[in-house]
């Protein structure tokens, strides 16, 4: 199975300041269709997860443009340009190219 | 309005069985693969299983393979997860989710989750 490793696991942030989360995989996972199925999910406290970014860098419908994804190979990053109060929660990367899908451990974003 | 409503969770003794269901409305259920994802108390997300739109293809996490069976009834817009030989480590909130993303990546939808507690 592909292992996804996120860092940091805890990220204290100041409102209005940027934040960045790293996700590294144990191997590359390019699909035969040429896509790398690396997605980012957000889970706010007490809520079900929701997808923010799909295929490395594509924002899902309704996701604010302060969220951006980048990366390639085995290194991927989720950035929040200016953290807002509603961004508090846990963020997960997941590789969805190969079975089984594998999630990172999660990064908890909290107010400093 | 899209709704995914899980049911069937509860407290069960280790070694016993439980069947989860997820009733879907608001989108054409029969067109999409469906997933189960679980979350142990205070822990992260763990992918459990997926079933193709027509029920022919199924995949499982290694931790549940041979014990859990995913199925669907497209005539009833229902996704199921039969869980046998339950273990304490299966204790989690189980979410059904429409999270497939291919060349086309439609919006994702999740249920509110149902809690399964396995007592040893």
C-alpha cells in the first residue's frame, strides 16, 4: 500500500496569515490515464469531510480561491493564502490512484 | 437536495456481525461508484471499501478484506456494508460517500456517519 505522510500534524495559525501543509507519498502514483489522483479533504469540527482539491491542484466547486494545491511525484502541498476562522479543522491528503486508497494522518489547523 | 443517510450502527460484541445501510437521494445513484470511509474515535480517516456503479467491481482495505462485504441495490438507492467477525479495532464512525473522481470529477457527498462500537 502507498503510505501518505503529512506534516505538520498540528498547525497553529494566525488569522489572516498563510498556512501550508505537506503531504508526501511512499511512491509515485500516476494513473494509466496520466492523472495523479491526489486529493485534499477538509473536516471541520463535528462535520463530515468534504473535498477541497482534486487531482493535485483543482479546486472543487464552491471552494474559496484562498485554497490552492500543488506538487508532483511524491511531494504535494496544500496552501491557504490567508487563514479564516472557518478554515479551522483537520486536513487530509489521499491518494486515489491505486487500491486501496490511502489517507494521510491528518493535519489539525487551529488558531494560535 | 442530496442526502446520504446511514443507519445500522450500534454496540456489538467482538466476533459478531452488523449490517450498515446508506439510503441516497438527490442524485442518480445508479450512475456512481460509492465508498465507505471510517474514522475511529479521535483518529483520522480510513478508506474501507468501494463498489462500482453497477455493483460488479468491489475493492476493500486490507484490514477488512474477507470480513466485510459491500453491496448496493440500485432499485432502492441503497448502499450496504455487511460487517462480520467484528473486532475492537473496527470501532469507528462509518461514512458512506460519493467521492469518485476520474477524468471528470463531480462534487463529493458524504453522509453524517453511523457509529459502530465493538466491545471486547
